[in-house]
């Protein structure tokens, strides 16, 4: 399945809120035959990586765009092991 990532935009300033991307999570369940420590699990991860790459190529080839301000699409990760969130922030706001 998939869902829009829940975010709390109340903590954002007006410029950040206007530039905030639409973020979505897509969930894929690994086949039951794969154990967590199984070498086949690495093969499944590789397949997910190749699917992510293929998605980018096919989306561009078919001219698929999203209905938003810029139509940019970036897939940060497609893994059954790791969830990745990427963001941009100015260094001056980091501790």
C-alpha cells in the first residue's frame, strides 16, 4: 500500500510551508520465504533497487507528471529494511 507521510506543518515558517514537498510512502511486503538473515534477502533488496531505478526511467519516458507546482519526483529509497527521509536545511539552524 501507500500513504502520504504525516507531517506537522504548523512548525514551519511561511517560506518553508510554501516550498514543502509532498512526501509519500510506498509499502512492499517481502515474500514469506525470505528470512531476515537469508542471503536471498539481499537479492530482494537488489530487486527493489532495480525497480526504483526502472520507475524513474519509465516515468520520464512516458512523460508522467504529478499535479503539483513543479512535477519533480525523487525516490529517496525503496528498501524492505530501511526508511529514509531526506530534507534540506540551512547549516545555521543546526546545533
